[in-house]
C-alpha cells in the first residue's frame, strides 16, 4: 500500500501589524495627494514669510480664503446644481453663476460705499479691518483647504471669521445662530419629506419636463445670491472694509475665475457629500432641496447682520431630508440606522471644524484668552 501523505495544516496568512497597516494607508494617501500636500506645505511656508507685511498679507490671506471658502461651500449652493446638470457644459454653468456673483457683489459695493459684504462685517468685533496679522490668521484658510480635500464639510464662517473676532460674545452669537439654522433646517426638511414624500415621488418619475430645468436654474441662482450675501464676509474679512475701484476689480475678478475652475473640476472633492445622498441627481429633487435651503437662508438674512454658518444649515437640511425619506418609505431598522450613521458623520465633521476654529481663535486673541481665564477662575 502506498503511504498517504499527511496534509499540512492550513496556515492563516500572516496579518500585518496595525502600525504597518496604518503606515501603508498613510503612504497610499500621500502618494495619491502628493502634489496637493506639497502645495499645502508651500502655502504654510509662504504664510509664514508674508504675515509681517500687512499690505501683502491681506491679499495672500484673501486668495487662500477665497479659494478655500468657495471650494468648501460649493456643496451648499452649487453642489446639487452641478450634480443634476452633468449633461450641461461646465462653462455655461460657470457663466450663469459667475454673472450672478458679479451682479450681487457690485450692488453691495455701490450701495454700501465700498463694502462688498452687505454690512455683515459691521458686527462688533469684526467692524475694523486688520492692521496687522499673525501667522495663524493666514494659516486658517490653508487648514480649511486641507480639510476640504479630505471631504470634511467644515464651516468657513467659524474657520475664517473667528480668528479675527475680538470678543467671545460674537463667536457665541455666530454659534447660536448657526445651531438655530441647523435645527430649523432639519425640522423643515423632515416635516416636508414626511408629509410630501409620496407627492414628490410622483413628480420625479419618468423624464423631467424642461420647465423643471428652468425652475432649478432660477432657484439655484436665487440660492447662490442669498449665500453670497451671507458668506462674502468670510472672504472679505482680510481686506479693508471699503474697497477702492482697483481693489474691487481684484476681489471680484479672482473669485469669478475661481468659480470657473470649480465648475471645470465639477465641484472638487467635497462634492462627494452631495453625491452620497439619495436622488440628488434628479433635477426635480435638487430643485426642492435648493428652494427650502434658499428660504431658510433668506429668513436668517433678514433676521440680523450676525454672520452664521451656512454649512450647518445645509447639513441639517440634508439630514432631515434623508431621515424623512427613510421613515416615510418604512425602511428596515438597518437602513434607518445607516441613515443615522450618515447624519452623525456629517455632524461630527462640522463639529470638528468648530472645535478647530475656536482653538485657533483663542490661541490668536488675548482678549478671548482673558475672558476664558475670568470665566473659569473667577
């Protein structure tokens, strides 16, 4: 009889150490984003070189703030517009939104004596243009660019305005107004999609009528105008509160061209936050989202001149909408649990941005440092 060979025991593949796993993941990310990370490093070095020279620093800070604010906030105003108009040429979308921007900012500059922010920077603590800069004030929009690249929807209002705010009362006022915006947006979207989801589903069946496209472009244009009125302060905070003719041309021209690049890139990395939500590619669903968002922002615009985070409002809107659709469709507990996980991830993202911005503001501002010491030790 031939001897049967004993089978060797099955050996489990050697698992790499956790440290090695993490190193490999970091290496993959670095190789993929190498050029961008080099740009971030170069920008941080540049900020360190120019911040002692106010006349140069204000324009460098504005350039970083302009690109980072528009890239991060593209998900709010033009994110649904981009994703639901993928069949349209990018330059037609750019010209439409770009001309609205030029009209909006030109009116403010003319009506408010050189102020391009619709008087959002007349809030106490922000009413005076900076006469000197510290390094972290120029670094904050670069940090915002980095967070944007990794798809974190950080509030530009907190990241950019808080580092210039002289008092904690203004920061608390912005936080309170932003939280109120999140809650109102969440409840509004939840109620609308609970009550009207069946009606909305009837509308989004089949091919969309051309009038839906016309309606979406008009409503998206109105939303873009309202967002500009709210958030232009985040970009202009580095500059004089009244801009001269050449300063205004530099300000508006830079943002106009930046918008063109953003449309060419189809919203950049942060667009993923929109793409993972349900049915936003349909022009009818995108129109409803933009209309609700525009009305909420208009309400807060008329309320007072206190700046607020439009990112928080938008995240609340998408969260309420997503939850309302799941509940109305009577999805399984697992599906609803997945929705709550998605909502929690977005809330965590904006909370991280808030914490970072408050740390930066306290690190920069001796007045806020003293207020914190008085609060905890007196």
